[in-house]
C-alpha cells in the first residue's frame, strides 16, 4: 500500500512537471561528463524551484556513456533531454544546436562540470523576464566574483588577454565577454543562428559579435569553481580559439576556417621542411647544381626526410590547434591518428617528392621545386585527414 502511494505521488509530480508552461531551457554541452550529470540535475532542481525548466544535454558521442546516463535520468525526470551528436563535435556548435532544439522562450548555456553555479539562473531569468535586459551572463571578473577556487592562474591570465581583445572587437565594456555561462531570449538566438560561426568554444563572443541590434546586458558576479569530475574541454589554446573565432567571423565565408588553419600549419611545416632539406643537403656537401644528376640522390634523401619530419610536425600542430575541438588524447589514439595521417598523406608525400624531383630534372631551382610539391600535396592532405583522422571515420 505504501509503495503504491509513493508511486502515485511520483506520477502526480511527473504530471505536474509536464503540464507546466515551459519558461527556461538550460543547454549543457557535454563530452565525457557521465559522473557529473546526476548531481548537476539535483543542483538545477534545487536552484530552479518554482520555475518550469528543462535541461538539454548535447553530447558529442562521449566514450564514457554520458548520453546513456542522460537518457536514464530522463526516464525518471521528463525535464531532462539528450541530444547525442554523431560525427560532429565542438562546444559552440553543440550550444547552438541545443538552443535551437527547445520551445522555451528563454535559453541558457552553462557547463556540466559544476564550475558554473546554478543558483545564478533564477537571477538571470528574472533579469530577462523583466523586459529590461536582452542577455544576462555570469562574469568571472566582475566586482564580487572570484576565480580562487578554480586554481588555474595560467588560465585566468589567458582569459584576461582574450577578454581584452574581445572588448576591443565587440566594442562592449564587459568584464568577461568570454564567459560560457549566459542566458537570452530564444527568438534572438534563432534569428541569428544562421550567421553564428559555431567555431571554437566561445559562443557568447560569437553572439555578441553577430547580433546587429544593441543588447541590454545584465552582468552577474560568478564564483568560478574547480571541475567536479573529468577533464576540461578548454586548455592553453583559449586565446588561439578566440582568434580562430574572429577569423571565421570575418573571413570564414571566403576561405573556410578549418582549411585556413590547416594551411597556416602547413606553411609553418613548410619552414620545417625546408630547414630539414637544407640540413641534409649541407651534410651531403651538396651546393645543389641542378645540372648534375649525381646530386639528385642527395635531393631525394633530403626531400624524403624533410617530408616525413614536416608531416609529423603538422600532425602534432593540427591536433593541438586546427582540430582542437576534436583533439586526439592518449598514446594509442595519437599513434592511430598519426598512422592515419601518414596514410592519408602518403599519396601527397609521393606526389610532392615525385613532382618536385621532375621539376629539378627540368632545371627548376631545388627550393622552388620543393615548394611546388608542398602546395600540390596540401589540398589532398586536408581533404582526407579531415575525414579519416579527425572526422567521422577517425573516432
């Protein structure tokens, strides 16, 4: 009898939740956050008492079963939803997708790692619903805020640099435009969603630099906490990610951002390539005279060594920067990734060596021939590595 009564009360509670008019959706991009979910839902429930809300976990196909955990919680609490993304990754794009997937009139974005305090959500919602503000956000650097519990002075410094650049770009005197904890009207987001880049980690900056109309912004101080579980999705590349976002906003429609990054890494790799080639030619004692075929062997050895060295260098740098949102971690994934990168670049490397060698035989200056080979291989390398190393078939 007691068990039946408890079930009836739970069903009544579920029915009450379902029939309330939805006020707020909280979007939580996740990657390997399984251990954080239940405790976070409990904190949301406590902080948002009396408010009709839902939480949307947008999971980038985590290996630890985060999506399964979110679905399990959803069976118990209909306010919890899960979007499991297959073959696409990235914090900013996950936030956009989640915000567009709700019927709630107001949407918030926050982290699932417990660094953002859910107790600020009612204050943000009150500011938005008052009609006095279009956007509310939590600042790590406002008066009354603190980053002491974070325990990452290096990240605080990097965020400070990025924030200074962001204030200059947006023309808004905000203390933390790089914040990842904010709230706004859903119709504002949807009106500009097609223009958002979705690149990198800083979706708030993307919104601030995209929305044409002046936004009335409410700033709330945040005591930024340390992560409860798991590893941070952000790292030392925070300033780089900011610059990537700016490039995508300004030039991304002309030259795709990912290709521009790949090309930039390739250009740096070209310097490495030419340095190794010069070293080998020097060690062989070859002041390269293109008319002397015996010297050809030195060039082939040098070009091969240079191509292999540059390929490894490019893999490491692309993994850290170009594909930071899809980065490979751990010894085995890195080894598999390097092998995949080597395999996809093999044809490009052979074309590089073959074409440049033919050009040398035709009398083209050795270093110019090497550059032609590099350019020829770069498009092939980008196309295949994007798909097979860091893309759909690389995970």
